[in-house]
């Protein structure tokens, strides 16, 4: 295309007007694209500025202290960070094998016509609001965990400190299970995309050497491990920030306990529970600092995951919508 | 002898591992089916005309509905759309039509990252930007939070859908001397309209189902809102408050609310299937 400035010298006024329209259009859309970019910066700055009270008072000890006492104005975020990490990791441990299993089933075993129903179900699972998972978890899953899962675990594996104590139902285990259901669609659908992107020659070579189909699949899995890792980290990103479902089943107690049966607390659920009750400025400021920590962690986790998945599939639309 | 043993072992492992893969599909389907089953069976009982037309009753009185919450959710999503749709669609147009450079790649990347920001954090940001200066909770703050959530979804789907329009459309229009802005708005956009509407509906569905960003922006309201400057009820916050309450009536209404949300998601997913079917 000819640049607009050169055309204006010779062109009729009408064409010049059109060029004006074009550059206006381009600048307008560029502005809005830049706005999206700017938004992340504004979000970070806003939270940093409004949590300055707590940042100045507690410094880095905010992240390492486990004392959370609004009455004495002592705030430490460690129990929440611990709860977020443990519940999310538990979710990944439960969801990853199942997710990869589904992806293998879809790429290796399922007939092609299953493709559509599958993506429909994934869309559904990903579209169910967090609060509905929470309600279901609270009324259906927690009683089941209390009456069946936890007694079973403590009877057979009670010697492991992870499964110690009374079966409350609500607690870290319940949070991990509900989160694993929620991150499963992400892990399964992106792993499927990643496995589909493995060159057929990889599997053909393995089969030609006399391997079984499963052995060929294992080669495909190990070939695509960085993509599957990306899918897992993306699932981690979703689990870290999940609020309502976790708040309803984790028990909400700011303590660090090894046992998965014990109630815990996460960064997102402390915000959901205490933000409207926070009366002093320092309290609000400490809560906003927790949001800032959660924001930074989520940004880092998502950035790493996107880079991994992108570099593997090299098409920009894989997993873009989830 | 040993070799045939090993061969059988490998055959067995092959079957066993593929069996596990099929099992994992079953394991994944169980919670989905259970969620649908429980929400429908527990939600239907509280779903009646009153639910859609009456205000919530005070503690102890039975009956009542969530009319104000349903209207509140519609208003909040509407406010969110006013912010989220223009920004998302225009940014999407930029990415698709002018997006062949480093800046666009950065925007694309950051949009995906923004999509991963926890919604409760968006709520906190809306609190600091809208609630703190105004000094009280309001529908505006809730709409603002939902708007931010909608931006990345709308941006990415708009871009993807515009990219599916064949380049020959653009070239033909430009060859006729139509300026680029007119080409984009009058020729490329209409060709991709179905897909863009799909993206908008996805964003609306996500916004309607959000609870966390509303907890301390729109707050809640047991009555009809008098102005957008005031706290406003929403279906999701009501489901949360009622769900954790000790009253049977309220819990039943929470399930009914959850049923409405699930039906919304189901209908939209089917609509999306339908809208994109002719395309591919």
C-alpha cells in the first residue's frame, strides 16, 4: 500500500478524506489494543498503591509470617499462600493422569465422530459457574468425603501423616478434589491439542520397530511433554485463583496443618470472606496486598504456561479460549 | 520362553494402559453427570412463578423469590458489556487487521494472560478504582469488574473470527477503491458476524456466572435497587449467601438459582455449536 502522506500531495480531496478515515480507524483500534496492554499495568499499580500501608509496615515478612490477627493488627499471609499451593497441587496430582488419559483416548482410540461431543462437554464443564461447583461440593461432595473417603483413607493409610485426624469433610482434601474437577477440562483439551500436534512419523517409526500401540503412544507423550507441562501449568493458573468453590469447601481456617483432612484457607477465599468485613485501613490494605501477590503469581504462571504451549504447537489459537 | 513371556507382558500392558485411558473418561464424566443430576433434581422444586416475580422474604417467612437478583444480574452484565464489548471488539479488529507486528504479538500474549487473572483479583481492582473514590458499593463497580473480565474473551474470539474471513474479500473491496475502514466495518465484519456474536455470548455467559468480583463491588441488596449508584443484588451472590445459610427454604432457592445458571450455560453452548456449524 502507498503511504498516506505521499498520496495526499497529489490526490483529490475525497481520497485524502478516505486516507484520513483510514488512519483514524487504525489509530482508534490501536488505542484500544494498547488499552488492553495498559490494563495489566494499571491493575498492578492500583493494588500496589492501595496496599502501601501494609507493604511498608510488614515488608517481606508479610509473606513469611503465619500470624493473621485482625484484632492485634498483625497480618501474615503464609497460611493462605500455603493453602493455595497445597490445594492447587493436590488438584493437579488428581487431574493430570485423568486429563492425559482422556487426551490419549481421544487421539488414539476414539472414533473421529466423538470429537464434537467431546468439545461440547469440555465447553460445558468449563462454562459451569464456580458457584455451582461450590454448591454441589458443599452439599453433595463434602458429605460423601466425610462419610466414605476420609474414613477409608484413615483406616488404610492412617499411618501417613497426610491422612491423620478426624473426618470433617470440609478441608484441604475437599478443596483439592473440587479443584481437580474444575481444571480437568483445561488439561484434557490442551493435552489433546498437543498430542494431535505430534508428527505422525514419530509414532509410525515406533510401530515399524515393533512396538505396541501403547509404547508408540508413550513416545508421543514424551515427545509432547513440554506442551503437556504447559497444559498442566495453565490448569494450575486456574486452580490458584479459583474462589467460590474453594471457599465453600475448604473450611476457612488460617492454619498450616500437614493433614489433608484439616480445614485450610486460600488467598482467594480469604479475600472473598473478609474483604467486606474489614474495618480498619490496615486490614483492607493487607487484604489488597494478598490480592497483589495472587495477581503476580497468576500472571507468572499463565505467562510461562502460554509460552510453553505456544512454543510447542506454534499456532496462536490452541487453548486460547479457555 | 522368556521372550514370549515378555511379549505377553507387553500385550497385556498395552491393553491395561488403554483400559486406564477409557476409565479416565468415565471418571471425568461422573462428576459432570452428578452436578447436572443434583442441580436439576434439587433446583426444580423451588422453581416456580414466585421465584421470578417476588422479592426475597425475610428470615422465617417461607416463599418469596429472587426477582431483584435476576434483574440485578441482567443490569450488571449490561454495564459490563458497555465497557467490555467496545474495547474487546476494537482490540480484536486491530489484532486481526493490523496485527502483523511485535506490538500486536505482545497484546495477544497479554490478552491471554489477562484471561488467566483470577476474577477475585479483578474485583479487588474494581474496589480500588471505583468503590474507594465513591466511598460506597455500587452497581457501577460491579459492572466495571465484569467488563474487565469480558475484554480478553471478546478480543480473542473477535480476532479469530475475523481471521476466518478469506483475504480475497478484503482484496476485492480494496481493489474497488473502498477505504480500509469501510472494508473492515462493512464487508469483513458482517462476514464474521455470527462468530463475533458467539464470542460476545460466551463472554456474557462467563460474566453472568461470576460471583467473586461482585462480592465487594456490587455487594448485595434484598430489595429493588433505587439507582445504579447503590448496591445491587445478583443471582450468583444470592446463591452463595443462601447456599451457606441454615434455612431449608433459602438452600432450595440457591439450587433453583444454580439450575438457572446451568440452563443458561447449556443453552449458550448449544447456540454456539449451532452458530459455528455452517462455518466449518
